[in-house]
């Protein structure tokens, strides 16, 4: 009788140990699964966050050569036209004196296949992987700043409709000299600064890349330095090459980590 009772007790103890062990295993397994889910969730969040479009592209390893620009299109007004002439960069330039975010869509300013077409039409008939845009100096005469940002955003949308994989750079509007800002009828440095803030916000909204060239070129007072330009607006060769050097130090390679700003 005593032996039978001992066997029963041992059996109960073993069952208790088994249940306890099973419970511990299930709890640990649940914790591990929860950890995996959490880590997976964090990794996914990091992937979704990616590049911080609210900030300008930061400096990265200098380009070894200029072949990066071979499949790039530069869109701009007379300042970009001057940049083309001063640097002899092997890229495609769609420029026109007085070009604005409005006339980009409407005015036939480029010759293509014997016909005059708008910048938009020229883009539709050109292969490209990268687009650099600098517009805004002529629009400083506009009364409504939000209209400038709206039209600029429409340009980005149009480019992405043509090539959804294109890397798009918004170049900040370059500063002007203090003399120009003080005396010109409508080109004022304060207005340029306002527009550049709008452009940086637009880059974040559209998830494209903002290049803060203006901060790189301006002096301590926030203007284009004396000696950077003959007219206080259009850059001379020395400063055009500085502009190019900035581009060669701030770039994205097929949306990977070069130029990362996190």
C-alpha cells in the first residue's frame, strides 16, 4: 500500500514538472517570436524611412569622373545656361533665358527634330535617368509664392510620369549680390530665401533630392560674394566650377546610400 502511494506521488510530481517545463517553453517561445516580430517591424520601419527627404543631400565621396552626368538633364534659365558654357559638362541641357516653372509647360523654346518644342515635350522624347532643376530667379516677381511651389511640383510630377525611376534633384536658387538685392526691382535675397524654403519642403513632399548649393556659395552675410559674378546674378567661371564641384560631392547612386543624410 505504501509502495503504491509512493508511485502515485512520484507520478504527480513528474506530471507537475512536465507541465511546468512545457509552460516555460511556451512562454519563452512566445517571447522569442515577439522579439522576432518586433525586430522585423523595426527593420521594416527603417526600410520605409530610408532617405530623409526633409534634409539636403549631404557631402559624400567625390566622383572619380563626370560620367555620372552622362544620362542627366539640366533644366534651367540663363544661370544654368551659363553653367553649361562655363563647365563644358557632358550632359543634356534644356535651358532658356527667362524660363519659368510656368513656361516650362507652354513655351516652345528648344529645337528638336527641326521643330520648336517646350521643355516638357523635349523630355518626352529624350532618354534620361537623372534630372537637375534650377528655376525660380525669374519667378521672384510673382505675387503668390504658393503658386510658384505648386507649378514647381507639377514639373516634378510630369517628369516622374515620363520616367518614374528618374533621380530628381531640386537645386536651390543661387544667391545674388547685396547690390542686386538692394537695387533690383524684384530680385531680392529675402524672396530667394523664402523660395528655397518652399523648395526644400517640396522635396520632402515629393520625395526627391534637395541640393543646398546656395548655402555653399553665399558669403557670411547671405549674399553672392563680390567677385563671383559680373552682374551679381550670373556666375563667372570660377564659381560655376564651384557649383560643379558641389554636385560632384553631393549625389545619389541609384537611390542607394551615397549622399545619405541620416
